[in-house]
C-alpha cells in the first residue's frame, strides 16, 4: 500500500513527542492489535491540528467472524484522530450508548493468504459490490442495510441519514452522510455525543475500501445523551425524522468541526 505524506493545515507544524508512547491493545476476532502514535509519513490524509490533537495508528491483523458477527477482515490499518470534544456522559461513569469517535480505515480488497477473497471475507466483498452500484446510481437517499454495508461492521444501526453527497478523494470516490447509531427501540434524539459523519469509499484501482467515521457536533443540538430526556420519543421515530430535516437545513460552516473541513480531510485521502 502506498501512502501519501500527511500535512497539517492552518500553518501548524509537527514536533517530535519526547514522552513515552503508551502502547494500548484491543482484541478483534480473537487476535490482539496494538495502537501507537502514527508517524507523519504514515498518515494518508491532511488534517487540522487545531481540531485533532494527534493521530494514532492501529494495525488490525487478519480476523475471523466472531459468534456469527461479520467482523472478518484481512490485515488493515485504521487511523484514529483524537479530537478535543467533550463527552459529558462519561462524567457519570460507564454508560451504554454509541459515542462518536473519529477514524479512517484502509481495508485491502485482496489478500494473497486466501484462495478466494469473497469466501474468506463475504461481508467486505459484498460491501465493495454494493458501494460500486451505489456510486454508479448516485441516489439522493438509500437504505443502509440494503444498499450499503457500513464498514467497519458496527453492531448497531444508523437511525438517520442526512446530507447525503458523493465525494471524490485523491485516489477514489465515495459517499458521505450524517448518521447516529443505536440498538434501541427508541433511540436517543440526535445529539453532540453520538452524531457521526460517515464516509464509505473505494479507490479507483479497486484495491482498497476506505471506511471513515468522524465525530461532529452542532451548537443547536443537545450536548449529549443526558440532555435529550425532555424530548418526546415515538415508535415511528417522527422525532428522528424531524432531526434529520433540521440537519439538512444547517450550513456546513455551522457544524463543529465544519463539514467543509471534514470533506477536505476526506478529499485529501491518498491510498494506492
């Protein structure tokens, strides 16, 4: 995989960190992965250091499905962008919700270690097929479960789909939209802890699937899940449709970070 050299916008420079880099580990598909701070030359996109204080790199080893969940994947890289956004719900301890975090994954669509990629990684293979069809059709709205496999697999569904637009990046193209995830029958109203800018893309050479989720917020939205209790919810999700329409009517510059800046970040991705 060829990565373009990263750059910081707003005239900021990169300085070496002299503190010890803490190694973190997680388990995916029964295998351990390590997280470390990404070196500048490893980052395949440009980002605003006033918004994201650092970028960490996680190399996810080849994984298999776990208890029927389609988390199987070839070895791939994910870049986690650390933002300065407050998550007030965490002040009350462990909570069950889906806070938005910012990351970009580059998932290869080939793997020499397997005979049949589609058989070894059916969910990812299907995701690429669905996305190619979606990018060709360019619908203004689509059904997430039917028209797209939201990568990486998330054991929750998107409850809204707002501001759908098709966006080219340096080495490919994809679809961008706002969403929020939940497993609940009555999901949380749209709020600044869970609102997510999602991008699903393919490189022009067909070698990589680009999967990105970026946290975003808006001053007019509730600060977090604990600030939505007074909003009336209904089983037909009329309150979510109202939130969806509201998001469609807001300007890109009014979001934090601005959607224009997030689109610039996405458009700068260069992976071959």
